[in-house]
C-alpha cells in the first residue's frame, strides 16, 4: 500500500446496510470507522481526508453522493 501522505484518492462516508454510517477509503471494502450518527462519520471522515490530503465524498442514505470536500487534492483547475 501507499506510504505517507497520498497525492490523490478519495475517502467516502457511506451508509452501512446494517445501519449507521461507515468511513471508507475509495475502492476499499474495509471500513476505517463505523458510526451510528452520520455527522459523527462526516467529522471523522474530514479528519482522515485532511490527513491523507484526499477528496471526501459524503453519500446520502440512498448511496448517491450528496456533498464533496477537497482536502489538498482539488481536481478542478480554476484560478482565483
């Protein structure tokens, strides 16, 4: 796996089929954390994403991405 900070990648806050919310690295089946409350998962996901300098994708209950935060890896090329 990667060593140190990543120059890319994503982390996701996703609904767990058994209830609650998980924080996962993009492409991983393993959870970095499980939370009963979505806001707790979002808060932890932001901490992890900032440390890893990744994008954070926050999913809705239906699994669709509802919000996205950039933490050091903004794919957009917009000046200003």
